[in-house]
């Protein structure tokens, strides 16, 4: 609970790539199911995983504002701020990538008839 309250500087560095990897794998594996059931799941799933990435970025932002839950004496505040900034930017970048990949479902038809 402390990490949610104070944030973790590396939250965006972890959540962004993880959400992108899950999104990419699920996009490939859910297409046959989507074609058989005619239920569009790629775009809602992409939006959900982009939100997950942004939540990690919010943890990094919270850590930058309040010093972070993982602040230790051997690390300088400048290092924590750098990692938090990097986490925020990585989370935004991966959220954009996930959204762009998911938006392809609006244009392209996954099912070849």
C-alpha cells in the first residue's frame, strides 16, 4: 500500500513494456477467436492495457512528487527523479504504441473471408 501512496520511481519502466508485450501476444492469439465469435476484443483490450501502462506512469509521477516509497540513503534524490522521469516517459510512449496497434483494428479486417 505504501507504493501506491508514495509511488515507485520504476513503475512506468515496468508497466509500459509489460503491457505492450501482453498486448502484442494477445493481439495475435485472440484473432482466431474474434473471427469465430464476431466479438471485437482487440481494441477494448488495447485500451485497457494502455490504461495499465499509464497507471505505472502515474506511480512514477507520484514518486517524483513525494520522494518515492523506495527512496534509500545510498541513492541520491537526483537518481530517483531521473528514474521517475524515465518511467513517466516510457509509460506514455508504450501507451501510445499500444493504442496505435489497437487502432489498426478500426481500419483493418482481421478476418479474411
